[in-house]
């Protein structure tokens, strides 16, 4: 069970969408530390995140990116600023 702000364990159903996403990303990255992979892809990583969470997760991924390759598909400018390289894809209006 996840912990919220260093308190007692709580049911996952009580977490917000962003908190569930942070917990799942943390779990996946923890698994990767145990049984490592040189390459990691995260799609729509920032979908349920607020600005502060994007900054924290982006900073953590930047540190992990020193040890492995991470591809993160995201829309938030606060998350993108931590990227070492960016590929921007835009849909054009008709």
C-alpha cells in the first residue's frame, strides 16, 4: 500500500489520479533498479500531474537518465525542460 506524505498506509482507491500515477511510475522505476534495463519508455507521463509534480518527476528522471536511456512522451513544458534532447511533433490544423 502506498503512503501519503509519510503517514500510515492508505487504500490506493483513495489516491488522486496524479498520486496514483506517481506511485505507479515509482514502482516501475524501482523494479528497474532491481532488474535493470538500459532503455525505458513512458507514454503521456505528465497527463495527471500538476506543475510541481512535473518538476519533481522531471528532475528524478533527469538523474536516472544518467544511468539509462529514458523516452518520455509528455506535453507539459515544465516536464520537457528536464529533457536532454527533444523531438517535437505537432498536428497541423486543416
